[in-house]
């Protein structure tokens, strides 16, 4: 079976998109643009990223929890960056490579499949294209001249190539300017094959493109609810929402008994319709004795990503008389946001009591309930 590599080019600055950072690291439906793009290529054998020299920290934050080779620092222009990325793939020895712009996060599995199918059928270089359907005009002084659109097409990525051929072409044309990798291939004498592109495979360029991309992504919104409770026992601290909080007692549980993260994990799994925490991490399994509960929440997060979705918002309510939650609330929000890779504004942590009623009112333990909202593709 042929080995397929994906080379995602993410070294641009994207200043026209605004936002104070490169567009590939800005949030799109609660997930960095580059995260959506990487997810689209998870079916290929290896994914290599090329990033800007100043973007190491942003890249690490945007791809936390995703197993990837070390990114390559890009060159002076896109052509240089692609060549450096191809050189980084030499050790992996792929048969084919798909070269894609990070700023096209809506690329579909069907489009990727069409490019791969053409390569496996013997094509040397493949480009997705769409016909130009709007009337074209050329400005001439104060007037307009019609441009015949017959035979004109819009080129998209991913552009697919036989790996050894495109690597040799880039090496031979080092330092030259080209509009895209297909132009490099054409100049090298490679035969170009076209496949049908996808109107939804837009390239985010301007600030308004984010709203348009979100409308195109659409999808389905789902909500899940979780609940958990643990009784007090011996100890001098409790774990709540990923924080170790000093207390006169501990919480009893098979893992670290973090009721907040357990409830939130169940809420995310519930939104997915994928069972509960006990199904994925059975309490009888010794592997999870004393385990840190962030492992459970990260697992639920990864399941959402594998389904092509994103976590939109999380709300946790801690129910107890003590310890006092308010002094730790903001740190809890920050920790949950870190675990899930979300903006702080998408995390809510609250606390309440039962006015002395019930087991929490009698200070016998702590309970937590959580609601998670996720968005999944249709």
C-alpha cells in the first residue's frame, strides 16, 4: 500500500485577517484554524507542519495533545517553506505527498480522497480546480473590458504529487518564484492531472472570512450533562477541577476523586453519545488507581476531535459547604481551559451549597454537576 504524507504550510503571517496573531492560530468555532486543518488529514501516514520562526509557542498551544513530528521552520517565501518541509519528509520516504495551506480548514475527506485516487491511478501531479462562474472584467482606465472566462479555473489545495518528483523539482528551482506547487511541477515537466475541487474549501484571508467559514461549517450542536459525588475521608487536600486544594479531609475514590473533572468528562461523553467515564475507565481497573483526572477529560476531548468536532462551552457547578471555592475559581477555569485547549471565556466554574441539607450540607462529601456543549459535523 502506498505511503502518503501530508505537508501543511503554516508559515504565513495572515495580517489581513486581523486578530493580532497569524490567522492559522485564531479560533474557529472554539478550535484553532490549524487544528481543523490537521484533523482533516489524520487519515494519512504522516503529517508534517511548516511554521513561522516566531510561532513555536502558538503552534505548541494550538496542537497540544496531537501527536505530530517536530515542525519545520519556514523559509523566506512559501516556495522555500515547501522545499524545507519536503526535505523533512525524506526520512519518512512517502510515495506521495499532499501539500496544503493551513488556512484552508474546511477541506473535506472527499476532496482529499479524489486527489489520492488520482495519484494512485498513476498521476504525477494533481490539482483540485473549480470553474470560474462569475463574469470577469478588466479595468481599463475609467472603463471595463470583458474577459472571456472559458477555460479559466480556480486552483485549490491539497495539491498531490509523486514525492520524489516534486522534491527534485523544488530542489532544481530553488530561489525561483512560483505561484504554487503545481507551477513548480509543470516547469519540471511533470504531467498535471485535475480533479474537481470543493466550493466549501475556502482559504481564510480576510477578517470576515471567519464568519463565512463558521456558516459553512454549520454542523450539529449537542449538549451533555454529567454528575459526580465523592465522600470525605482521611487526608489534607482535595482535587477539584484539576487543582490541589488544602483541606481538613480528602476525597475517597479509585482515582484522585476530582468530582469536578469527573462530572465534566461525563458531560462531554454524554454530548458525544459515547457512554460514561466508568465505561472508558472502569473503577475495577488497577491502571486508574490514583490516576490524575485530567487524563479522563483529555480522553473525552480527543474523542470529540476524532469525530471532527469541537468543544464549544463547559459549565461546572461544585456543590459543597467546604472548602471555599471562590478563592480558587479563576485558577480552576484556567486549568480546565488548559486541559481542553479552549479559550478561558468558554469555561465556567461556579459553586453553591445546599443550605445545610443532604450529604453535602452535612459535610459528608462534595458533589459536582457539569454541562458541555459540543459541535459536530453532520
